DNA sequence: TTGACCCATCAGCCGCTGCTGACATATCCT
DNA sequence: AGGATATGTCAGCAGCGGCTGATGGGTCAA
C-alpha cells in the first residue's frame, strides 16, 4: 500500500509519466527525453534517477556510442506497480 | 494521459489513498476518516473535496442522522481511473 | 592529448501543497 | 430559541519537490 502511494507520487508528474510511456516501445537515451519534454538534460537525469531508485528503470550504455546512456523499463517492476495501483483502487 | 497523471497525483497522498481504500467496503462519514487517519475533520474534508472535484467520490446525507455526510465511491469513475493508470504503464 | 559531447550530481531558489486555526453553515436535540 | 454536533471554507504558514546553473566525470573523435 505504501508502495502504491510511492509509485503514484512518481507517476503524478508529467515528465516522469511521459518518460515511462515513452519507454513502453523500447529504450531511449536522456537526450531523447529532453527533446521530447522540452526540458534540460540535468532535469531529465534527475527524474530518471528517481525512477531508477524506485527500481522501475535500468540504465545501460549504448554498445555503438558509449557516450549515450540508454534507459529501459524493468518490466517486472512496472507490472508490480500496475497491480499495486490496481489493488489500491479495488 | 493527463487524466491519469491527475489521478496519480491524487492517490500519491497517504490520506487520500487510505480514504479511497476505506471506501472500497461501503460508505463512510468524515469523522470515521478523521479517526482512522488521526487527522482533523477540516483536513479530511479538504481531501474529500479534492476527490469529489475529481469525480471519484460522491457525498450524501445520512437518512437517519442528517448531520452526517456520507461519502461513497463513484465506481465507474474509479474503474476509469484504474484503466487510465493501467494503460499509462502498458 | 585536446576538445566536444553526453550525462550525473549538487546547492539554491521558488512555487505548489498539505496542515492548522478560526470562522461559517447545516442539522439535530432539548 | 439555543446549544451541540458535524462538516465546509478560508487565510496563513511550513515543508516538500521540481527547475536551474554550475561543476565534474566518462566517452569518443581528431
């Protein structure tokens, strides 16, 4: 229950919500989020750090271009978050 | 999508989350929420006003004791909120 | 190696939000 | 009518959280 509240507080931000929605169709780098959101890289990086601390996303370096930090969703954690929110509204 | 963010922001508060969870098993009055949360009536009333403005709950007067304002969930709206959050994490 | 690029971290500021205290309103009881 | 109970509303305050600017690290190309 407290977990569901924390997840809801994370999603209750448009930037983080769109980040999670963008990650539905595969990994993206920080700069892509920044251009899509109209925000700066450090701001996006802060949001991603929150999501990463919550275990919802992982970060890996791109194999071709090592300067790019690619983020992908932890599908198991996202699915657990979905069920937690769903049971909260049961 | 913006709707899901608004709902998530509402649920991202422990008081409102527990209120919605308590409303799963039937209507309750403001004083019951206040004692369960350890909060004051005006504070709970403020949270209920938010939930009411979002269309998630309705308020009706008790037929026996008209001083009591009973709150119940709008099941259709709650179900819509559940699906909105679920599709956001799809 | 030097520079450019991409990202992370930190301190600081500012706006939003929840809580509180005071007051108003509505209903019931005597 | 008058008091008690239950709830709503409002201004004010304190704390949290997001955005920014600056700085540093890590990677690649020339």
